């Protein structure tokens, strides 16, 4: 089925989608800060410009939207009924770009974690996820 928008309208709709300071990202930032983890945002000198960079821990976190990065949850598994081929290709490109950024960061000695949009809603789960990311590095959760 063809796209229901004209190319100009589609462009306008896509421009309105935020890539920085999204709600899931703000949730992760608030939770990390409350837990005492300090970070920088969007370091341009790192591959993929990670959402949060914990330089002290050599750890980066990407906060991915489930739909845009084709997560295996209900929202991410949803495939639009219109312009299906475009969306499948778009999401495949996003996944390929994510994998390349992860590979490049790991090659530079960074630990890479991904927090999905669906994992940010229950605050306790998000806190547990953040603790697990850093506990994995130190072995005991300590800084």
C-alpha cells in the first residue's frame, strides 16, 4: 500500500520526531542522576554519539525507542500497514547503524549498554537495570 502522505507531508512528519531529550531518555537520565551516576550527553567524539556517557566507568548507554529500532516487544514488533517496505528498510538501517556504533565503541574499549523505551516505564525496573549495568563492570556495584 502506498504512503498516505505526500513527500512534503512525510518530510514534515519525520522532522517533528525528536532524536534528543526524548521522554524515555529523560527518565533514564533522572534515574541515573538520582542513583549518583554522573554522565555527559551526546559526545560527538564517540561513534554513534551515545545518549549518556559515563567516562569514569568507560560505559555508554543508548536509549532506543522500541518502534524505531525494532525491539522485540509489542511496540517494536508492530509493522505499519502503510508504506511497509519503507519502514522495514528504515528500521533495518537503524539496526545496522546501532550494531556498527556498538562494535566501534567496544573496539575503543567502551562498555555499551542499551536501554529500551519499554524498560524505562517502571522506575524500579529502570533502577535495577542501571545498577546491573554498573555492577557488571565492578563486580559489586560499587564505584
